[in-house]
C-alpha cells in the first residue's frame, strides 16, 4: 500500500511524481488507472508544496536580522 503523501519525504514525493508522469506519458494505462494516478499526483504536489513553504519559512526566520523577533509556530495550510 502506498504511503500517504504527507508521510513521504520531499525527495520521495518527487520520485513518485516522476514515475506517475512517465507512466501517463506512455499512454499504456486505462482511463480509470490514469485518473487514480492523476489524483495521487495532485496530492503529492500539494504535500510537496506545503513542505517547500515550511522550508521557506524556516529559512526566512534563520536569515532574519532581528534578534528580538518573536518566534511563532509555523502555519501549515491543508487543502
């Protein structure tokens, strides 16, 4: 059984996305399977985008010049 997208690392998600795109480009999958793979791909993209946003937030905080800047929890938006 495939892992949930949010439980995959960013690199694992990209690898799975590449595999899905490759299979869809070949055109050897049924319409039902293509739709399932497309849905999985969308979930992987959204999860990866969320991970990138979290990383950007961390970098912005680490590069902040204000030593008095308050720390606050990261806001993770789920779609």
